[in-house]
């Protein structure tokens, strides 16, 4: 999987080590959340993949929601426009539901049309202000 995803993103200058670090540094990593589409036959070849990132959304009232982030979506050039990405995305939706994820999100700069066909909606980028109570941090910083 790492070699495949690195080859898909090589045009952006992203190397295999980036994806390896991204995976191994994830505290909620799960290799079972890497979805792979392969050819059938004697020798299976990977033609598309995506990864579901298991994440938590901590709400102001103290509740925690489990959400799925979609990333590292790629399809081999000669297999594009055959519905494989759409099939993987719809399957990912089922997998996230099975794992108790109540929402899904992703970021894209080029494939909004594909994602909208799978139920994703574009929203304006939001700026979030994060406030930290320094008096609580001071006890941890004073050594």
C-alpha cells in the first residue's frame, strides 16, 4: 500500500516516507481502515486505495463523537473514470458506520465533483479560534 500511494502522489513530490510516518505516528491507526481495490486474476494488482482516519471530535459539553477522515485517495491513471473511487468511498461509508463513526470529512483541491456524487458537500473554510487558559498551563511549564 505504501509504495502504491507514494507512486500516486509522486507528482506532488510526496515521498513514501511521508505516508509511512503519517501512518505509524497515528495513535488510532488501523491497517484494516486502508481500503484497497485490486484486479482479479492470478496476480492481483492494486488499482486504487483510500485510508479512513479514525478521529475524535470533543464537544463543549464534554461528549466525544467518533468521526472518520478520508485521505490518501488515489487511483492508478489507467483505472481512472471507471467508478472505482466512488465504489471505495461508498464502501468506506459503510465501514465507518460499522465502526460507530457518526460523520465523515475530507479535504480536496481537485476532486470535489467525485466526492459530491458520494454525498459530500463543500463548506467554506472556517477559521477557528482556540483559547488556552494559561494559568492551567503554568503548573506544567514551571520546571
